């Protein structure tokens, strides 16, 4: 049997939180959405809390840095293609998000969501590290 292990890395806001282990093989791999800014780009694209971003611009999500790197290639007003597994029913859908201006630096693109962790499948025998960080706003 396998377990899912959630890992996170420092992005914008870091605070110590425990890791997340999901004892289900049905959860998709990707970035778990912890919060969505009201009227922000993610909300307007239909992304909800607990949705899982499984791909960015056609590439499966393997790390939070991957999302940041994709975001850094864009400017406010650009569109970004995401594949999302819905928290409500697990269905996957492709969404096009029009990026906003980052409130801290208007020249940089902004998604208007916080990612708690990246979830990926690991063998049951792998022990999780003792400490995790999250949630992170991007």
C-alpha cells in the first residue's frame, strides 16, 4: 500500500505546520490549494479551496518551484493554463487563468491563491521529514 505525502517549500509567507499524509491512493498528485483571494485571478478562473493543481501549462506539477517558475515567465494580464482536480468530486478540468498584478510588486504576475503543499505518491516505507512549511501565497 502507498501513502501520499505533502511537502512544501518557502514561497511568500512561511510558517511551521505539520506535514500532511493522506492515506488514500485516489488523491491526485499536485499542489493543494489552501486559500483563494476573493475576486482574484484564481477565483475568477473557478479555482476553489482544496482543489489540486495537477498541471501548469501542460506539465505535471512536481514542485512548488515549478509553479513559481511558470508564474515568473508571465506578466500581469497574461493567461496561464492549469489542470485542476476538483475538491468537490475529484474531476479534472482545464482552466485558463488571467493573471493579475502582485499586490507587493505590480510588475509581477499574481495568481491570488495560497498553496499548502505539493502532494506526491511515495512508498509506504519512506518516512516523512519531521517539519514542513506552509501555507504559501502566490
